[in-house]
């Protein structure tokens, strides 16, 4: 955030007025496997994550559907 603020000041853009909390708060439903996918992605295991998600695809589900509704409420 401080780096972004410095760049904005260098570009003479309007000032920022962040309001706490601007990070670290709950953004809604989060499934445990997404933590696993994030860990895999940052450690080079992105291909395995892709294979797992590809194997779980289903037709007739809107992209905005909460994971618990799309998966029947019990994970994959």
C-alpha cells in the first residue's frame, strides 16, 4: 500500500484515504481446497490444481454460484 501511495504521489494523482480495515477482513465463503490451490500455485503445483478443477467441472452451474451450493454442500 505504501508503494502504491508513493507512485500515486509521483504521478500527481489524487491522494488516498484508506479506511481501516483495508485488508485482512472476511470476504465471504471460502472453501478449504482454495487454500490448497493457492499453496500449490505458489509452489509450482499449478498444473495439479488445474487437473483437479478440470475433473470437477459440471454443466448448468453459473459462475457466481457459491461453492457449497455447486458442490452439494460437502466439498468436491
